[in-house]
C-alpha cells in the first residue's frame, strides 16, 4: 500500500500531526505542507476529495475544524483511503470521545501510537478499532 | 536538581506555542525551548528525557530542526522501562531517517528488543524496524523478523509481515526466505494478519518472479476462497463498515488477485467467478462499496481477457461516471484512462459524459477529463470534439486555459483532416486565448500558412476580420501582423478567394491602420512591435500609395528608448528613403520553410531546452538583446549547428524567417563583415566575452556607413541579411563553428598514446582555482565515461556556495552527480569532488568537449569563472 504521509491540519492551515513514510528534509516538508494545505483548504465542499500535487495524490477529508490529508501513490485506491481516514477518525473518537484539535495537540504521542497501530511503512496493518486501541489502553492503565 | 534544566512541562510549552499570535513569536518560544532541551541533554539527566523527546516531536512537527535530540532517542530505547522505550521508538521514527548514521547505533538495541520476553516491546521494535530500516539493518535483522512471523501472538505476526515488506524492498535478495512464511499467513483467520500477509505476498510477487510463479500455482485457489468467505461472511461488528465486512481486506485481496492474474490465463480463469460475484453483489451506495467495485474493475481490466467481465466492468464505470458524487466521478475518469488501453471502443461510448466533465467546476475532475478526452481523439471525432473544447475555451477559468489551449493545439495539429480546418481552429484558439499559446505552436502555424499558398489569401483576410475585434492576445496579433506584412496585397485585392468566403473591401490604408494600431498599442511587447515594423516595411513596398505614410510611422520610432525599435526604425527608414530601387527585392516574401524540416528541428530544439533550465527570454527590458542570459544554452545551440544541415535550430530559423531575430549574432553575420562577424558570432556562441558589447560596435559601424552612404553595398547586404536570406544568415554563423568543432576532433590532444588508461588532466586552472579531471570507463560501455572532477582552492580565502556547471554539444549527454560539498577551504586544505557521466554518441569519431562555469562566493562576493575544456584525452 502506498501511503506516503498522513497530515492533520486545522482550518488555519497549522499542522497538528505529521507522519511521513518516506524521507523528506525539514525544508521540503514545510514547503510541501504549505502547498498542499493552500490547495486543499481553498476547495469547496462540493468538489471532490482528491487533489493531484507534484507526484502525490492527496486524499483529504474535513471533520469540523480539522483536515485529514493523506498523500498516496498514483495507483492507490482513493476511495479506500477516504474510508481509511474515516476509520482513523472513528478510532480517535472512541478513545478521546469526539476528538478535536486540542486532543491531538495535547496528546500528540497517543495520536501517533494509534496511527502506528493502523499504518506501518505506508501499509494498513489493522482495521479493527478494539485491536488498535487495546495496547494504548493497556499503557494508560499501567501509568 | 538544577532548576534550569527542568524547563516547562510539555503541556505548558504547547499552550505557549498556541498563544503565539505571529510566526516570530512562535519562533522565539521554540528557540527558548530548544535551548533548555539542549541544556538538559548536556546535563545527561534521565528523568526528563522522555518529556524532552515529546517536546521535540512537537517542535519537529511544526517544522523546526531537531537533530540534536536524536541521540536522546537512542538512550531512551536502550532504557529498560516500557514507557521510555515507547516514546524513544516513536522519536526514532519521527526524528530520524534511514540516511542518518546514528541509525546504525540502534541496530543492537533493536535486536535485543526483537528477542524480548515482553511481546509489546517486540511489537514496538518491529514497528520501528518496519518504518525506518535501512539495507544493512535489513540484512542483520531479517532472521529475527522471519522467526517472528510464526510468533504465537497475531499482533506480532502481522507486524512482522509488514516489516518483511520493508526488508524485501530494501534487499530484494532476501525475498526467497519470506515466500514460505508469507504463504502460510494467507491461511490465517485474524484479519490483521491476513491483510498484512496479503500485502506481503503482493510485494513479493512484484520483486521476485519466482515468488510470483509460486503464489500463482499454490495460492490462487486459497486467495479466491478467502475472498469468497469474506464476501459471504455474516455481520461482523468489529470489521463492519456500511454493511460490508472489512472493505480494506476485500480491496487487498482483489489487488493480489490482479497481480496473480495479470498475464496468466489459467489464474485469471479461476478468479472469474468470484470477481463477477463481487462486482455484481457489492452495494454501491456507500464509499466502502464503491471502493471495492473500483478495485474490482481495475483487476478485471488487468487480468487476461474475459469478454463478459469486461462489459460488466465498463458498465460499472458508466454508472460511476453518471454518479452525482464528485469523488466517484473522479475515480471513474481515472479508471477509464486505464481502460482506454484495453478497450478504446467501450470508452468512446462515454465520450459525451466525459466531455461534460471537462466543463466541471472542480479542477481535479476537469484535469482528469481533459487528459481522457485527449487520448480519445482520433481522425473521425476530432471535429466535434475540437468544437466543444474551443467553445468551452471561451468560458473556462483563467488558470485552466493554459492546459486547455495546449491540448487543443496539439489535437488540431495532430489530427487535422485538412489544412483549412486547421487554420480555422488555430485562428479561433489564437483570438480566444492567444496569450496561452506557446511560441513554438504559433511558429508552427506560420510555417503551415507559408506552405499553403492557396490558403494564404483566405488566412490573411480571416485574420484581418478577427483582429478588428480581438487585439489583446499577443500571439494572435503577431501572427496577424506577420501575415498582413507578407500577404498584404492578397488582403486588399481579394486574391485567392475561396467559394465559402464573402468578399470584403479593404483599402491599402485600412491594412496599414491595423499595423499602426498594433505598434502604438501599449500593452503589446517588444517582439510584437518589432514584427509590426517589419510588416510596415514590407507594406511600403507592396502598397506604393501608402509609402509616404508608412515612412512617417516608421520615423516616429527613430528616437525610441528601446534600442531594438530605434535601430529598426533607422534602418528601415533609410531603405525607404534612399534605396527605392532595391527595396522591392529586399522585402520579397519569405522563402517557404519545409514543414518536415521544421518539425524535426523543433523536436531537436525541444530536447535542447529540456536539458537546460528553461531558455530565458531573449528580450531584456531595456531592449538590448542578448543571445541568452546563460552561456551554457549557447553552447547547446552550437551543437545543433553541428548537424549536417547548416542552419540553426528550428525556432531560430523561424525567427530569421519572421525577421524578428533579435540576436546580434545573426545581424552581424552579413557578407560585408563576413570574416569579422563570423568570429564574433562564434565568440557569441561560445560566449567568450560579453555579447552585447560586441554587437554594438559593428552595429554602429554598419549604421553610420549606411547613413553616410559611402559604401552602400556592404551595409545593404547587412540589412538584407536581416530579412532576406535566413539560411545564409545561419550559414555564416554556423560554418566557423563547425570548423571549430572539427578542430577539436582533428587536433588530437597530446595524451593520445597512453593506452586505455586515460590520464588525468588539469581541466581548468586560474590564479584562484584548479580543477582536475580523472577518467574511468566500463569496458562493456565504451560510450560512457565517468569523470571525477576535483576542485582545489589556490587562494587564501575559503569559498562558499560553490557551484560547478557544465554543458556539452548535442552529440554528448551529460549527467552531473551532486557535489561532495559546496564550501572549499582555503589554500588547498581540502577539495570538493563531483562526478559526472558523459555519454558520447559519436564515440570514436569525435572527442569530448565541454564548457564549464564555476560560481562561488569569497567573503560574500560572488565570483564567476568560465572556460572551455578541449584537452580531453582522445578516444573518450
């Protein structure tokens, strides 16, 4: 599976979570994020959720004030990624209870742990919410 | 404990950053935090280590450098507790990457953790390895991962499977070790393990053909059965999405089937039933169902032909295309693009719908649809499709017009059934969106017009009619002005009337009016105005009655601030005033340029420009023209002169033909100055010295002599070379250049007899810099030479921002690798090396030759050194 990066961005365009599955320098990341966010945030609700940028295809979805953007290879199933974003949000909802920007900001590492359970090296590992959340809940209990 | 090393809590830091109103404030907060984290790192205080890494992750996410925290991640990973390891591994994955050498230090910790008794720690290590492992680590740790694929806990097995994907991508040789464990994963029931196993198998099939054969033989049946079970499975709350059990697994399985079925009739055959079932039974009212259908269609299109299934697939796409959801339509267009290759006829059926999508409000859909229309065009449907596209051009968004125009121009040029239709369409495009038409497109258009002698009258009249209403489009005006200049008498005398035309009455002064309006229009650029002046000169001979008036117009520009216009004005004025007897011969029609040659040339010049950064505009704002800003480009032009036909590249010929060649090289190379200007042109081409400086003396010289009328013949030859004989012009420039290149070939450098071991040379040496080249060649590929360039600083100041550039003639291909650095310490205390690969297509016939340019800064002052290397050892 070719997920190249996962970004969460608020509606002001500030990055709230960034996970790359390929190497980019800090400067490249900043530039890429800026360009993508500018492109995606300018689009209206009616327009489709896919944007082509450089050699990426970006699949994005908006939840209240938070944008989820996933960069994929050209031959990836865009609709599946769209569904995957929804699964990610549902998983976070189950953990945080109606996830919002602040949850992700203040629990950045938890958000990363969840993503890590779901995606590894750009491939989807797990699609069951309870399987994803078990290790995280265990850790919460331990600490 | 040192109170300063404690710093703020993570929460406080995030609050502080959130409270920042401006980017500058944010930078200040981050700087302060980074400073205190560095302090804490220096004190080596383990208590706050994981908090510091958590902070660094946040800072990293905001886009600030955090390399100083990398070692801390390693320390956390090495610590015994789970929470420390957890954050340490996360930091490792976020802050480091596989290119960093620090990563090698972590191999040992990873190995220990992969063998840990706590399965969660094993999971952490697998996850980290799967995300960042390098080739060396893959070799070291592959046995551990292989063993873990049989681990009792499914969560470990799935991670080990995905980790293996990374390993076999890094080291494809290891693939065979993983084939058997991967095949056994396909029999798993646990969805996580299954989806990982399926992805591993897909990847194995891609990197190893033996693995593909194995899976095809042994596992196709199994995968088909798994998919069947999944599609028929009862409601499973944990994996259910919109009534479908685990669509992600569905998609991965269908994708694996695609890999297995591609190019193998038996395997394709065995999956027909299940694909048909999935394609017909899946609900298409939710995203999840459509995602499966989409994947299914892709697989049906890729596997070996089965007529019934293909029809089903195309029908699904048709349904997608008429869906109201833009996402679905986008996907359908995407898929039709691939379907065109297998079944163009079926896709043609949806042409009308696709054409509608070109006009969609959504840029993503428009772009996809336009690409699709472009491949759907053929001789039979080009007329209606072009009409639709041109109609849409009128109302489309500004930022879409560029794409659309380029595609329309390319379509009409490729498929036009007859010339008159091509001319009509080009006229429409030019008058509608002339500003978006590329130079080479309208150049090509003019070549076509000049070849179609029976349509020239029609074209110029049509242009004349159109320019009355459309004046803002630069390339349109250029074409119109050129045609009116060339074919003015056809315009006023209605020569070459076609049956379809209505006769129009245009007086000679009407025609001059149009050109005059153009030249006075402020929004048009220098090239257009220069073309208008040439047109006026031509009209003055074609319309003797307007000659006086034209002279008046031309004379107004003799004091123009733009040198180019001023010069033309003076020259043309003197032709009109003093040389009536030869004027008509001077301004005859342009010789017809062979279309085939032009197309060939153009292809050549396109590769030229592709190999250099975009060719800079020849027009400088002050009107001083230069061949180009970059001397490297000149050398490449030189290379095209090297070709058998002694003329410059296509666009140059055409510029000559149009009489708008602003390059001083061709203006100088008239017969009167032949010996001198030949050298000048050469110097220009090689750009030794400043081209402008050299062009002015000879121009002034030429002008003054023509003003005084002392030597009327030679300056007139000069002038006539401007417009009359394009070929002669480029000939004059080209011949000495060829001599020079021949010179390279025939003057063997001294290193000739030293055998196949090529000696190193000092390629460039100045008082401040020395560059040496050493050569190596692989015996099986004699055309390619690898050159290792070494730069040494001979001065006592260090150089920064050091950049080396090189250019070669067209028979060579040059590939520059990145340099080892961009700073060069003083007095030879170190060097920069850079390797490049040169492929000589004329190996054995011609020697290497190269121009170089070295830019660097000394104490912030930019320096530039240029030179030519012709002392390459022979036989490279």
